[in-house]
C-alpha cells in the first residue's frame, strides 16, 4: 500500500504541475481509486483465505490469493497506461519541444 500511496501523491503532483484537463483528472482519479479498491479487496480475500485455511498450506487457498493479487496487477497495469496517456505528451513537450 505504501508504494501505491507514493505513486498517488506523485501522480497528483504531476497533474497539478502539468495542469491536466478535467477529463484527464477523472481518468487519473478513477485509476487511483480502482488500484486502492483492488488492493483492499485483495487484502480482505487474503485474510479470509488465511482464516478459512487455518494458516495451513492449501493449493486452493494459494490459487485464490494468487488470483486476487493478479487482479491488483491488472488494475495497476491499467493505471500505468492511463498515466502514460496523460503524462507522456506533456513530458515529451517539456523535454523535447
């Protein structure tokens, strides 16, 4: 969660610096919200699986945890793509144009 929080602060600061549009802010905030929501759901699933498995190894428990973590990875990938679409053009213009 700490990495997500740092990324969130950095993305918001970049949004303020580059003065992104309202639509870009909506996509940025949607991405941030989805990542935090997925992380919270992942944590909840992991805790419930640990409780149900009584902290013993079970292959099904491992799969459930892996799938929940995979959902966080997919949402995080979406957030990275949104960030690239929003911030790559102004960064390119800042450095090369």
